[in-house]
């Protein structure tokens, strides 16, 4: 049977666009379904970052109780404090969407919740990258005793984070939009 309507076949089996349904290619979902899907996707993504931030923060907290900690010079001790504070902020920021959801659930605010939580996750990832950078700098300074080498290696790692976490996704998005004819 030909699924393309012709003048002599009824087109009742062809779905008509429903203004309450939306989504990209291959998607047919309501605004609420889209919000639910986006929320679930974001939760899956943030679980990975939360776990990494929490493990790193836990290790950072234990460093102060090691015998070597007392021998850190002033710069490294201050770097440690900054790293712990950044780690606490990253962990709190990545957990914040859970708190937002708990307070706002059932109030019909899911699209707003998703926008805010998405920004919190982006900020949390930025803080996590800064935490990792500071922790790496502290570790390399302690391990190598060479501040210049430690700084250079840390800069390379942070450049890699910038490329893989920010620039590569932006390049993919740019190419996709250019392929669809968007400027």
C-alpha cells in the first residue's frame, strides 16, 4: 500500500501537526515531556561530575591530616586552602540542582528549574576545573619541586579541559547549525 497520499486515497492516516507537541527531528513530545526528558538527561550528566567533585574534595580534606602538610611553604599552604574552598564550592554548586528541584517540585516550574540548574551545572563544572587545576598545581609542585614545570604542566592540562569541555562542543554546535543553514 502506498503511504503517500494521492488524490484518490484518503490522507486520514497522515498525522497532522499538533501545536501542543514539539521537539526536534525524530521527536514528538509535549513541552512537559521535553522538560522531563531534559531534566533526566541533566541529572545523568551531573551525577558524573558530582561524584568526581565529591571524591576529589574528600581527598583534599584528608591532605591536611598528613605529616607532609606541615612542611608546605606559605604559597603551597595558601594554594591548598584555595583548592579546598574551590572544591567545596564546586561540590555545592553541582549538588544545588537537587535542592532547587526539591523546593520547586510540584509548582509547575520545571522549564525555569532546568534553565537555572543548567547554569548551576555549567558553573559547577567551571569550579571543578579550577579545583582540579589548583590540586594538580599543588601536587606537581610538591612532587617535582619545580614551580615553572608545575605551572607549565598545569596550564597544558587546563588548556585541554578548555578544549575538550568548551571549545569542542562549541565547534560541533557551530558545524551543526551551519549545516542547517543557520548563520
